[in-house]
């Protein structure tokens, strides 16, 4: 595994309000913050979704409906995170980013990055107030003709508009009345691109729209940005639906396949069209250190380790060439893509499912249930991440036997996950 960085990249500088992108370092800085922003939404939405009781209930009951809706949003946020990293790889800065870096993993509560007015992001059980007061403002559509904003933006769309304009400027669009890019400048911007390191498959993307975009020129870069913005807030406040595949909207127009942008999906929950149902009494912004010592705290540590492990697998995927992905051939990259899906859906969810149905009987969270804290987990230096994860799982197994058995969390770790991931 590639040596892990320990600090924010040297090329990064905080974007400044109203200052357009004029250098590749500035473009990278904006994309780096875009990735941080996308990652900050995923624990937020997962926590709310996991708080819904979905055990032993009909798939048509209230909770599972809201759960599926939020799950589709999380899947698309994962797509957006991958699209941003593809953009970073395309301009030659791929080795500057690690999602599982302690400096990169968000903590909660925390203010939404660069937003004005400030919006506090927090881990909390799902309520209509949470959706209306936090999720909908986060995904707020930009006003028509809103200016691009590198900092102090009101909507995510304004921030991405600054990135969109930055790509165009660096490729010479508009220079000397030019309608399209200057071929020489476009070639220069993408000259360090590694297409074989970009994410192009969609195994994990069931339940959400869109697909990874292979970024190789200005057109594909702008397409990737449009996918992110359209699926998230929508392009304007009146937009009620977007294509399932924003990269090929004409195909969706022909088939009639459309979906709602995230803002509209959340509005359906806030307005009661997607009832929430019963929610576990989980705390706001929990910390593993505040769980009672013993099995519950150990399970919380396993959840943090599983979350960090998922990010480490995504990092490893981006550090592994896809040149060897061929029909009938053994491929490490292909295996990582498949195992990343299993780690997201089987490993992380399997651990969290045990957490949220575990009552806490003492300490500051007494009377509530345990929950995932999505904190960064420090794996031991030089040790296999997978073997360490297995040891954590073995430790709690006597108290949480559902983690063992066929097709279980322990089985996934022991039999499916790669053994050569190290710190």
C-alpha cells in the first residue's frame, strides 16, 4: 500500500471568496475541499438512515421507505466523492489525496465547509426537523444566475460553478473569443492524467443514478461536475427531477427514466410524503470514549475501524492500476472494486446494525442506544489492517454472535477482504 500522508498537501491553499481559479494548484485546492465536503455528507446521512428501525417490519412500512430514499442519496454521494477524485487524478494530483488520512476524515459536530451563513453538520437520529434544518439547507439549489463562489458560498452549486469556470479558464475557453478549449492548454492541464487509476465501474452504485465518468479532457471534466450538481441540489430551485444517467440525458428522455435531486428527496421526508416510522433513541454526535467500558465500547471501536477500513480500501483502489482488468484474467484492481462494495454494504452495515439495537445502561448515554460515531481509527503501524480488524471482531463476537457464522461480518473479514492492506 502507498505510504500514507500525515498532513494537508503542500499544494493546498484555502480558497478565497470571489477569487477565481487561475492555477492548477488553486484548482486542486478547490477539488480537495470538494472531496472533503462530499465525504462530510456521507456519515451524516448514514447515521440518520441507520437510526431507523427496519428489523422485522414490512418492506412497505414507513421506516424502510425513508431508509431506501436516504440510501439512494448516500450511494450518489459516494459517486460524487469518486467523481471528484477522478478529477483530481485527471489533473495529476492523485497522489496528494488520501481519504483515510486523519486530517481528511471529518469530525462532528462541525460547520459545513466554507458555507455562509454557517450550517452545523451533526450526527443525529432522523427527524423531519433534522431534514428541514440541516439536510435541505446542505443540498439547497442555487438561485438562478447565482455567481460562482470559491469561499463563503450559500450553495454547493456555487462552489462547483467556481470549479467549472476554473477548468474552462485553464483550458483557454473564451480566450480571444474562442468558443472551445485551446488544444495546447487543454493538453497541458491533463498531461499528468492516469486513466488507469480512475474509478470507472459501478458495482456499488445500485439504488442510485449516474455512473463514474472517465475524465480525459475538458468535456468529460465538465460532465463529471454537472453530474454532481444535478444529482445533488438540482440546477435550479424549480427542478423536480434529473435524469437517472445525467451523462446521457437523451437516453433517459427516450425511456422516461428520471429521479429527484437530493433536495427534493429530502423534502419528501420533511413534508411527510415518506414517513420515517420508528427511530432508535440514539444520541447526537456520540463518541466511542463515552460508551461504557466493555463490549459496547469495543463494538463502537470496531465500527470506527470498519469505517476507516472502507476509506483505506478506496484509497488502495485509487493506487492500483486497472490496466490488468481483462476478461478471464486475475486482477487486483477488479478484486478491490468488488471487495470495496462488500466492505460498504456487508462489513460496515453489519457492525452498525448491531450497534443501534444495543441499549446503553450506564454513563452519559444511559437510556439511549449505541450508534456509529464515524471517528477516525488509528490502525497499528505496519500491521495488516484486515488482521487487526479480525482481532477486533473476535473480541466482541462472544457478546454479539450475529457477527459470526456464514456470510457474516467475521466471514467477510476472514475470507473475503485483502490481507495486504497496511498502515
